[in-house]
C-alpha cells in the first residue's frame, strides 16, 4: 500500500522545497554563497526574528494572534540597556526584562480569557502600551558598555555566535513543548476546534493565559538577543517585526485558521526571509524594498495553498 502524504504536511513540504530551490539557485549564481560564514550570518542576523516567530507560531496554532511581539523587543532591549547604564549587572537586567515581558504577555492572555475580547484587539492595545513604555524609558538608543557584553562579542567572533545558540536552544525547547507536552497538545486542540476542546474538558482558559505568557517570554528573549547582537537597546527596535513573524510562521506552514503547523517549519520560514535579504545584498543592484515584495508574493502563495487545502478538507 502506497503511503499518502498528509494534508497537514503539504505546506511544510512546500516551504522546504522553496528554501532548497532558493539556496541552490543563489549558490549557483553567486560565488562564495555556499559557505559557512554566509550560513552562520544567516542564522545570527535573524535570531531575534526567529525567537519572536516561535512565540507567534504557538499563538497562531491556537487560532489567535499577537501583535505586541515587535514592541516587546523594543521595550526589553531599551530596559536592559537603561538598567545596565545604572550600574545594574546585565544578567540581572536581562532577568528583569524577561520576567516583565512574560508578565505582560500573561496579562494580555488573561484579558483575552476573562473578557472574551478578540486577541487582535487586546494585543493591538498591548502593542501601543508596550511601545509607549519603551519610549518612556528612553527616546533615544542607548549603547551598552559592560565587560559582560564585551566578553559575549569576543566569544561570538571566535566561535558560534551566542545569539544563534540562544535561538537554537529556544527552538529545541519549543519543538519539545509543542509535540511532547500536554500544553502543546492543548494548543493544537484549541486551534483545531475550541468548542470541542471545551467539551473534552481541556483547560482552554488557562492554556490561553500560558500561551500569551510564552509569546511574551519569546519576544522579550528576542529583545535580549537584540542587545547581544547590537550591544545597544532601542525603543524603536522590532517596529513592524510582528508582521515578519506572522509571515515566517505562515510561510513555514502554520495555518492561520489554527490547529496545523510545525515549529520546525517556522525555522525554515525565518531562513527563507533571511535568504531573500542575503540574495538581494549579494545581487548589489536591487533596492532593499525588493525583500518586502518577494515576501509579499511568497506569503500570498502560501495563503492560497492554505485556502486550497482547507476547501479540500471541507469537501472531504
């Protein structure tokens, strides 16, 4: 009996195919593209986007949305930078930022749970609120000058970048959380059919709170990675990045309707976005705005694929 390809695997397979074809085409066109330094930078340059996209993937899997992830990156980065200039050790500043980011995410999740307001509206308000908090801390970028950050930079230059290590650790943890824990199974069940999840006795309300807390944790950790990557904090960091995170998740095969998707697919989606930027840099004659055009086309294609799969599923 010939095994049939699952409908849920088609978007992921399409994503992998696009990545392989793009990478192969770029390797053939540009000398030196197929090298370790290029791939190393591809991961490092997109580490904070990848972390935000991990949290976004879980939210979309549950049928929700989180528009605050970009603002959380800016808030976390400027908070860490400002605390570091006040003689607070960066490790303590990082802990404070991550705890606050997780708490803000949980607060939005609680509002969604107890008020039954749409996640779009709650996280939109959260986006403005958190971005405003960042500008209250500082209107300008703040450079971090500390031996801890100097040591991180030296380590990254000599070996694998620390930002990439943090991203890959978070990715592995997210994959385990999604596929091997009760929380992950609850997220998929809620995204598949929330009413059925309630009838099965699953803790839908508390799962939503933990879900947005997890998203807040991931995006605040992305803010930490931003400070390690740039040795600075900036309240404007992550502006519109929530849209890139959504695009990475969708291109990675996560259905916007919820219930179907893979964290690994989001990794490939992030790499595709980064690959497009790298190709444009290597080309040298194209405007950086072509990145947005290419992402828009890809996103439309994957949304159409999702729509086709949903219509086939409804007929069957």
